[in-house]
């Protein structure tokens, strides 16, 4: 089976083109929601080709991480074009080579629908570890729609999503939150019953262990 790294190395050069209808039809209007009310040092986990860069708050310092060097190269190019300084690193979200409590906020768009369920607690805990107490994590994620027609369409679409991106609509990200030590603040649909904005908060209690795996 192809690994996530191999998939994104393979698809990086086509990624923006393949995603274009979704980017302009769906994502552009919801990406700003990731950054509402957040500032300071921000982690963009699974930064991909840097599609969130135009929406980074002007005075923030953003660090983007991704498994795929080819995706990161595209993010670097986008940052340069936009005249935006972004620190980019090749890193696995389940093993962040970053100090505890070093970020004011974190975002991840369409990363958790790529991460298999069995790696999600590790990823959430690791992001929680690097967030300052009270720091916000915002996610944009696909879920499987409930309505019969949409659900049938999603199932038709799923084999391509799985083959091309290693993604699925069937992840249970919210169910992993209690085990991660993060607090669920809000979860709401922002595109039909298909894409959710999930807001989480790192524990405010000083000195509390954030449980590195
Ligand atoms: C579907 S793309 C989303 C990219 C971008 N966030 C966006 O909104 O367009 C998922 C990205 O997550 C990255 N990724 C997958 N698993 C990862 C992991 N364990 N750690 C870091 N990045 C990962 C992939 O390489 C890919 O660039």
C-alpha cells in the first residue's frame, strides 16, 4: 500500500490544479474562519501547498509543517509570491520537534481526514503539547454526510479521495478529543453537512501534564 508521503510526493505538482474547483467553490470562503480571533505564533499543521497563507493574520508568525517535501516546496513558492514570511519544516504532526507551549494557536485544514483514526489521538495530543495553556486549535474537516443522496455521492467520491489523497469522510476526530486532553469548544458545519469547523482548546491549568505519547 502506498504511504501518505508517497501519495503527496506524487500528487504535489497537480494538487492545486485538481483542487481548484473545490478551492474556489468551497474552501476560500471558509479558510478565514480558521484564523478568527487568533494571533501570535501559529502552527499550520499539514500546511500542504500553503492554501491558508493568504488568510494568515497580518501580524502573526506562522510555522507550517508537512510530511511531504514536494508539498512544502509549493508552500514556500506561494509564500514568496505573496511576500509572506512563513517558517516551513518537514515534520510528522504526531512527532513535532518543537518545545512544549511554544504556540499561541494552531490550525489544520483537511489534515485529520487524511490521518487514520488510530493516529488521531497522537496528533491531537502533540498539537496540544506545543500549544500554550488556553491556546486554540481550529480544524476544517470533511465528514460523511447524513442525507441519502449526499451520502451516496460521498461514497462514490471516496475511492478517488482515498487513492489520490489517502483521505476519507469516515474519520471520528471529535470522538478522539476527550482522550487527547484538549477541550471541545465548538463543532459546526460550514459547508452543508459535509465540512465541519472544529474549535478545541488546550488546558488552561498551569503545570498540568499534556501527556506526550
Ligand atoms: C489534504 S492536504 C491539505 C493541505 C492544506 N492544509 C490545505 O488546506 O489545502 C493534507 C496535507 O497533510 C499532509 N500530511 C498528511 N499526513 C501528515 C502527517 N502525519 N504529518 C504532517 N503532515 C501530514 C500531506 O502531506 C498534505 O500536504
